[in-house]
C-alpha cells in the first residue's frame, strides 16, 4: 500500500502546496520590504501568548494573536518617535528585546503551569499531517463564508518603497 493512499497524507500534500504559494508571495513581500527581522520578532513573541493561555487555562489561538498584536504595537511605538523612524541600531535592539522577552515569558509561564503541556514544538512549527480537510476547502470550516486570501489588485503598489533607503544601503556591492 502506498503512503499516498492515506487521506491524511493527501491532505498534507495539498496543504503543503497551498502554503507554498501563500508563503512564497508573503515571504517575497517581507524580504523586499526588509521586514524579515520584524516578522521573526512578532512570530516568536507570540510564544508569550501561548504561555499566558497555558497558565490561565484560556484558548491558545486568541491569546497568541492578542499577544502578537500587543507586541506589534510595542514594536511600532519603540521604532517611531516624533513621526520619524529611529536609527537601525535602536530598532534592532527593541526588536531583539521583544523577541527574546516574548519567548522567555512563554517558556517560563508554560513551565509554571500545572499539568502536562503537551507537544510544545507543535505550537512553534505545527504539524502538516494534522491539517483537517475542512481547512482545505474554499468555503472554510463547516462550509461557511470564510474568505480566501485575495491578492491585491495592484501588487506592484506593495512592492514600492514607502521611504528612501538610508545612506549606504542602496543594494549595490562595492563601488
């Protein structure tokens, strides 16, 4: 019997294909706009929300989302002063503190929570083999009207720079 005969493997392959398209588009925009460090900081700071959910006995997804949004607002507050973006060193330091702080808070709170925490690596990386079939349908869960991600009508607008490059960062190597 082939491995592909199992429905969960078929769902995993379909999920991988759909994710590869979405991540390719979003990842390109993140890299082109030089936001990769910020995206990593927000993603890893979400682990603090997972820790809060474990210690308080709340649902994980809303807590992680709320903590990510709060972390994003804190990052924006520390990176923008007087309607100007602060220096790159200050911004990187703030992002690093929030990245490490969110991860540390999550680990500490999960270790302090009573009972067995389960597979914590699943919260960081997920499990592609556990993707349910209703998440792969266009209508979403229970055939509802869950919207599909739609590409903007003018994707080139997203690729344009909103601000000039700092001096010395014109993308050229050497002279």
